[in-house]
C-alpha cells in the first residue's frame, strides 16, 4: 500500500498505563487501554480514585474533576481541555493553564509567562503579582486576593466574586474586565476607558459618572442589580448598557443614544419618552411606566435578553 494513503500516526512514543489507571479507564469507558496510544480523544474520569495520570497527556479532552488522589499533573500540560475541579491534592500546577477549586494551591509564581490561565475558586491564592503578563486571566471566586495592581496589562480579566478586592485603579487599560459581585469595590473612576466592563451585583458602587467619559467610550457596561447607583446621566454614549434591577435609577432621559438598553425591573423609572431612538430596549417589569407610546417596539416581556 502506498504509505501516502495510510492514516498518519503520532511520532510520540506510547507510554504504558499503570495497572490501577487501566482498571479505572476500563470501568469508565469499557475499553482496555494498555498504552497512551490506545486512549480515546475524550476521557471523563470524574470522582475516580485515580492517582497516576502520567500516561494521559495525549488525551484531547480530559475531565478529572473530584479526583482527590491526584497530586502530580506535570504530564498533562499538552491536554487541550483539562478539568480539575475539586482536585484538592494538587499543589504544583507549573505545567498547566487551567485549575479550579484547588484550595491548597497558594504559590502561583511558577505560572509566570502563561498566556491563558484559569484559577477559579483557588481560595488559597493571595499573591498574583507573577500573573501580570497573561493575556487572558480568570481568577473568579479567589477570595483571598486583595492586591490586583500588577494585572493592568492583562487584556481579558475575570475577577468575579473576588470579595477581598477594593482597589481597581490599576485596571483601567484592561480591555475586557469582569468585576461581578466584587462588593468591596466602591471607586470605579479609573475604569472609564475599559471597552467591556461588567460591574453587576457590585453593591458598593455609587458613582458611575467616569464610565461615560472615557475616550473611547465604554462599549459594553453591565450594572445589573447595582442598587447604589441612581445617577446614570453620564452613560449616554455607552453602546450596550444593562441597568436591569437598578431600582434606585429614576431618570433615564440622557440614555436616548444608547443602542441596546436593558431596564428590566427598574421600578423607579416612570418616563421613557426620551428612548424612542434606542434600537433594542427592554422594559420588562418597569411597573412605574404608564405611557409606552414613544417606544412602541420596546420589549416588555421577560426572556428578551
């Protein structure tokens, strides 16, 4: 047979799989795998009593969530999709880019230089100064973090539910910033030039006037359930604005140039006559509005967004 017509095979040597790991894989998949060459592209071993994963590096999608016996993951650096949620025995992740809910993980200095990194729910982390060179960084639910001053060069940054953070003044050059449920944050005056900004459920914020004055203006701004916000007069240049459940907001007359505007549940709003040019308008639950004649195309039923 012409060798050019045969399927290409990996040049990487086949790695023998330990007996315990073989048994676990066979029970999970029904397939006997003696070496790494026998493994399927997708392997889900959630909650198994797995210890040795040294032969699993060639798997494309690998879910090892809740495998608490795993300690060494140095062989898994080439796995494209790797799930390690609640793998509490792992402390060294220098070979990886995605780790979730590893409370024992404290030192992340070994991850310096990683370009895309997810450390969700790693509550033991306090020092993230080594991660400032990442392009995309997700630190959601890492409530031990207080200082994010080194992260201003990260392009996409998710700090959702990092409740220890209070100072975000260094993050004004981040392109896509999520601070949802960061209730310690009160001053967002430095974030006026962030194009995509999520401040949903940030109860401590009162003044958002700086968010409409940046050059360029914020393109997407999510203020869902920011109960402390009442004055939105500076936000007229935001293209996509979510003010859903902002019950203290009353006057929306300055928002007529917003392209997409979500006012769902804004019970304090009574007059929407200035919003006739808004392309996409959500007014579900705006019980204070009686006259919708200026906005005949507004959506007034739940589920639009």
